[in-house]
């Protein structure tokens, strides 16, 4: 492994460019020992930047037993864009799609506030680290990394900065730090909004917003998995990470062993058409690509389901020789547990930390939890909590140790083991747990866990999650677009409108505005509804050269999460049949005149619900939105699930003759 470039030269230049002039300006006219204070603060900031540069230069790779690798040795440039851009890159009307192969100061300064949301394993934290390194090397701004899991109601951003910059021997006043920040040219990288504990989320969110208001002359980037509360940052420009292309996945694989034998064998396998078709979705995700390398080295087979990836990663870490060693090196398990017993303890640990929303735990806290598991859940197993914890970081390195704190090497691993707990260990509580997740006020936090559970136990997922979703859907249908209020509109047209509008808090139609004006209008509408929701913009049309037409949807978090998941799984319950653009554009000309921004709602008096244009509006909605419920399939699926439930409750054949 090559060594990272020495950061000292970069850091000295950055301090001279951005920090030293601010300190001197702030100290003008002050009756203090200015030279001493200036030198002290400059040296402390140099120390901080050197430390954070070195920290971000390395990443823990589970593929190599959580050994550190230089980020730039394995980084494949990630691409940012808006959701509808990345689904249709050839559309010339879309804004730029950004390849992050350097700091990109023009992009950062253009938007100033950027929100990057994406699902597990897409590389959000890796991207943040790359931005920090590139920012220092290019001397464009002064980066500050804030891992949001470390904040709480008591530990504020200024507390965090104070601890990061200060040493034990001398202290700088927090107000002094804030005053320097207010002068601008800082890049604040807030990583892992989704990792803030839910009980602390409201307080920490308020802190972030207050800090941004006070330090508005700077640049801000937030990363998070998609979740409802992230919509609090409506003034941020929202981007997602483009899925890897096959070529990018191949490049990433080759970087793991410098074009060695393992990567070449995997690439040969995925070039086979039948294999590529089955794992095409996995090749889009950087984490799953790295897991693919791990499990192939272990089994020399490519697993075709995501939950199998995680099980084989676990098996390889537990049983297989260390990939960083030559020969059959195998780490001793101090706990004395075999592979299945160790898996059982991990399942319980994952579920308990999912319940408490704890991503990072102190040594005392995690030892206390492991002791609780050994006494309450695994009394038949004999092991010392301290030995189990050592195994978690050394022999079976699923956790990363940082000082006195421990965390999962990736949250998706916790999701896998928690999903396995629900399947294997929850017994008669299984339905209650799945129902609680579905009804959670922030169910999107469980998206990846539920996605894994879908693969592990589709039967229960269908019987609990999908069935409750269908009940909610048909309850909505019974009370919306009632036929007696729309006598001149066909039942099929009404059912299509119901399917499209289900799961949205509001859906509004916009015309005659630029995209920026549309977003302002949408955000204002969110505030007027008094709800916490993030407007999602669908595809848009330009009519007559200057008329901008689109849909902005405020999705209910629960239904959007289920729809997103089912769409990803290619479930037939979700329809994303798109009306061709030329058809939608022609039809828009029919009803655009005389319409301004309107809410799409069940009111027969609205012009958009007039029988003469009802079907045309439906077509435009089909063109614009991402997906909707397949009404006729939903009817048959609900009947099928109810028949299965009835059969299971009446069937006694399994115990006959015992």
C-alpha cells in the first residue's frame, strides 16, 4: 500500500490563505497578546487539518478484514445528479450531472448548501472524505468534518469544534471560533444525518439550522440515507449518487488487488450474460461490489441475492483465512463460540442497537449490552463479553474500534443481522415488530433492513407489510374520487387517478415557472401544509418554448418507503408505465391554457377534474411521476394474501398423526 502525500505543505498553504488573515483581522484593535494568540490558534488549526487529512486518507475495507486502505488507491469517481436526471441522462433539459473526481469548487460555491441522500452502500461517507482531501490539496476552502452521530442535545457543533481544535494544555474561547467561522470560506461536511439518534434528532437538527444561519457565509454539505426528517433542510439543493456503471464496478474490483487473479476471475464471471442479468443491481452499489470480491474469494461463486452476500461475508470473516496474510492464516476466537452461536449473539446485538438507534457505543456501553445478551438471551452459551468484543474487532472484524468507541464497520451489516433476528429469533413477536416498523413515523430509517427481510422471508413480508399497505390503499380508494361525484368519468380513469394519488400528502401542478421558481413554490406549499415532507419533482415539459410544466409530490414517508422498496424488487404491485414525452406534450397543450399552480385533489369542481381533460391530466401524471400502485393487480393480490392467511389458520395437516 502506498503512503498518502504528506499534508503539511497543503495545510500550511491553507492556513496562510484562509486562517491567518481572519485571525489578524479579528484581533485588530484588541488589547490582548495578539501575536501569541494568533500563533497558538494557527498552530492548533494546522494540527487539526493535518490530523483530519490523515484520518480521511484511509478507509476501512471489510473485504480485507477491516484493514485500512488508502482512499485514493480504491476511489472510483462518483457522480452526483438529481433523481430524475440520473434516470434519463440523455435528456438535454436536465441540469448538469457532476463527476466528483476533484473538489469542484464551482459546483460547491454555486449551490452553497448541498444535501446528498442515497441508500446504504452508495459511498456517501467515502465521497465526503474525498471532498475533504481534494479541498485541502486544491486550497479552495477550509474543510471541517463533523460526524453527526457524535452530536446530541448536550454536545453542540461548537462543542465539537472546540474539542477538535483545542488541545489539553490551552483553550480557545468558543465565541472566538464562531467569529472566525462567520467570516466565511469554510466548508462544513456534515456526514451521516441518518445516524443521529431519533431521540436527539429534533435538537440536533435545530442546532445545525441555527449554526448555518449564524455561519451563512460558508459552504455546507450534508449526507444521509433517505428519511422523512431530512426534509427539514428545504433550502438545500438535493442530489443523489449515480449507481455505478458496469465499467465502474469492474474498475473498482480491479483496484482491490491491482488487477490480480481474483478480480480477473470475478470480471470474467460477471461478463457471462446469465450472471450479469442476475446481479446487475448489485454491481450498481459500491459496498456490494466490495462484498462481491470478499465472497468470491471465499466461495468462488457469485451469490445472486443480497442477504446471501451478507451471510457469506460473515462466513468468510469467521472461517476463512485473513486475506491480508499469506497462507492459511486464521485468527483465534477468544470467545470460544462457533460460527452459529456467534451469529446468534450478533443478531441480538444488531436488533437491540437498531431499537435504541445507537451507531457508536462506548466500550462500557457495548460490554454492558453484550453481558445483558449473554444473561437474558443466551444463557446456554458460555463466553466473556470482553472476549466477544475483541473477536468483533480482530477475529471477526465486523466492528471498528476508534479510541474508546466501537461501531459497526457499516450500518448495512447491522441491518442484515437485525433482519435475521426478526426472522430467526423473534418468534411470536415477529408480526408485531414488522407492524411497528411499518407504522413508524420514520419508517424510511428501516428501508434497507426491510429490503433484506423481503429476501429472507418474503412470505411474512407479504402477509404483514404488503397486506397492511394494501388495506391502507383500498381504504384510500373507498374515500377518494367516489364514482357518484364523477358520473361522466369512467371507472378505470378514476381508479388510475386513485392509484397515482395514493401515498401523497399533496400533489400540485405547476405551470409557467422556471425550475428554480417551481422549487420555491413547492417549498412554500410544504410550509403551508404544516407537514414535514420533501417535494419530489417529476419529469417536466417545456410547452411553447417558455412554459414550464411539472409535478411536485409530497409523499407520505410510510407509503413511499414501501413503494420504493417494491419498485426496487420489481414487484408487480408497483407500476411505472410511462406516457411518451411527445404524447404528454401534445396533451398538455390541451389543458395548459388558463391553468396556474393547482393542487391535485379530489374536488369535482376543479378544472383539472373536468371530464373533458380528466384523462389528459392522468396521462401527464403518468408521464411525470416515478411510480404508482397497479390497481387491478392490487385487487387480486389482496384476495390471494387473505386466502393464504385463512388457509394457514385452518390447516392442521402439519400436526395430524403426531
